[in-house]
C-alpha cells in the first residue's frame, strides 16, 4: 500500500558539487582504443571520440569518462609511464584539447581516468628507484627484513615482486604495477600536481582508479580501520587541493566493495563512488524477475551516505564496466531483461554510468580483452572508423549496431535515449530523495523520488506477466506521466502494469 502524503517532507539538502552539465546526469564510459578510429590504423583515438560527439550527444548524456589516455606499455593503459602525456596511439595534447572544446560546446563534460595508486614498472620514477640512493626509491614500497614475501594482495594475487636490483616491491595488482608510497610527501605533492595539470587543460573531473587501494594493499588491510582512515585522509586532502584549483571539479571513486557500508566513508572525501553492491543487486533482480529489496536497501544506504557527506552526495549507479562481463552476457542474451535492466538503472537518482556499447546490447565475457571489443557502428561490423585492435568474439549479430538501431523506435538504443530523456524532463529522477514503497507482489519494485521541483512514483514490473500494483486510497497519485510499454492503466487505486513495464506516476 502507498501513502504519499504520509511521507515526511524532503529536507532541503545542500547543493552537491557536480559538473554544470546537461540535465540527465548520465555518464558514458569510453575505451578510446575500441571506440572510433579516425586515421585507419585500427586503433580508436581521441579524434575518433571527437568525431562521434554528436552520437554521444544524441544519447542525452551529461558527460563522458575516458579510460586511461596516458602513455602506457599495455593495451588498457592502467600502468602509466607519463602522467602529463597522451598515449601517442591516441593522439596528442592538441587533439585532446580539441576534444575538450568540442565536448563542452555540446554541453558534454569530460572525466579522465586518474590511475595514481601505482605506476608502470616502466615509469622513469620506478627505473630510478632501483638505486636505493635515488630520491625516487622511497616513492615506492619496499620489503623490509621480516616481511612476509608470500603475503596475498587485496585483490588476491601476490603482493610482493622481485625487482631487477634483487629487492622486493609491493604491487597490489601485478608486478607491472608497483604501488606508490603515499606516506611520502613528495608522492602526494606529485599526484596533486598531476590533477592540477589536467584541470588546467580543461578536464571537468576524474574517475579515481582503485581508490580504496591507496593504503588497502594486502588482504589483511581490507578490514583494517587504520588503512581505511589513511585512505579517507588522502582523498580528503586530494579533493581540497583540486577544488582550490577548480571549485567544481568532480571526483568519482572506484571502491570495489559489495557491502554498501564500505562505501559510506568515501562519501564526503569524494563526490561519489561507483555503487558496486547495487550493480549486483540490479542484475540479480532482473535475472530472477524478483524485487530483491532494492528500494529498502537504497533508502538505507542513501541515508547513510547523505549523513556522512552532510547532504552533499550523489550515487553513481551502473550495470557493468570494463572489468566485468557485459550486461547482456550476464543476462544470457535476454533482450527483454536487458531492457528492464536499463529501465531500473536510468530511473535511479544520481549519476548513472553506461559502458560504451551497452546501449546496443553488445555482449562480452572474460578475459578482459573480450569485454573491451570495438564499438559496433555498422551492421556488417566493418566500415569507416571501426576499430580493429582485436577481432570480435561475442557473436553479436547485425542488429547489434548503431546502424541497425538508430532509426528503429523500438530498439534498445532508442530505449536508452528515451529513458535518459525522462531524466531531463523530470528532475526528481536524477536529483530526488528516494523512499521505498513496499509492494505486496514480489515481482514489483516501487519507490518515490522527490526533490524541490517534483515528486513521482516509479513502478517496475519485473516479470513477464501483467501485474497489478495496489496504491491505496490515500495515494494521491493523479496520472500516468511516462511509461515504457503502452497499456499501463491507473484506476480505482490500482495500477495495471504490462509485462516488463516501467511507469512513472505523478
């Protein structure tokens, strides 16, 4: 049963620091290597992203997140050799400045991947650190007598690796990624200067890779309150320093934990963090066609986030990213479930993130290369701008392409556009405080979103069967405002829902 009028009025929250972007609040993650190739060398590049800004604009997103674009010996770029350079395979600094200018003309913000937990083992700093007398030696973490060289890292692999000088250094992820020593003031200063450099170029914010691992290096650190405290202190210092250079800088952190309580301490030091627990819950609910407590869980966690951040928080929900199986693969290729997952994601408040190709239903399973495949622009998988840095492995057919879906009003691509458009139309969908509305039917998810401008009730039918949601006599909901599937009927205090439908009531 629902009683909208009995809910407490939403307190006026402090205005969260966020980019001055278009209204949807949605961000689009791009692996530049795979996106669009402007010079026919098979590798996507910055000019390719610029060439496709009108496509990105057509989605209605507020901004883009560029995966690493700095020089790196690897294809993925998460082991950087020059923090103030551009990967020459992607272009140069002039190309990047052009991308920034063209994106900003279209109201699109640009967020860079900031990978500062570790460097590449090919970075000049690490090479210099082989000499114990070099100042850079202490920029890294070296084993001391008595160190357990068989210790397991926080991500499950070996924590210690043998260097060319015979000493052992810490690398949470791999031997190619030696961890930086954030107890050294010079390291902190250097990384703040890197952030300032890119802000001076016009970047709007940063996605902070491995934010939890600055001090959370070993498996034993994962529950260590001292490691957490040091992480939070560093990111608070980092945010203050960057805001001094650009007050509206926006910081979104990767804290890959499955308990929402583990995200709470980072709300405040950062503008937001990716909601990994929610991503799992959304996909499991869609796959099982059941409400697994999404509304109640979000109301609880959002209240904790808001309290910790003094009201200045936004969630960053997503379905999958470059480290996980693509959503369509997690859902076994079920297009109806894929559509429903998009409906859940894009009717949640905050800043939802979409992984490039997700809007087409691209598939992809591990290993990592196979979830980072070329963007599918054309039905036949070939054509101007198609990256060819690797072959496709997913078996997507011709319908999984921009060319096939762009003009089809019933396509997944145009569902994404519609849902993002809803966020531009209804401010509560992006900025509202969420209140769970319990449903007697386990196949229905409902919640209210309210901000200073609007209040709406969002109702999802998670099942393949029509459902009826009873609102109650005191609901005070007047009409169906928006719906994904025609046929929703509000009458006599009951909402009739077509299969897999999402309905917005006002």
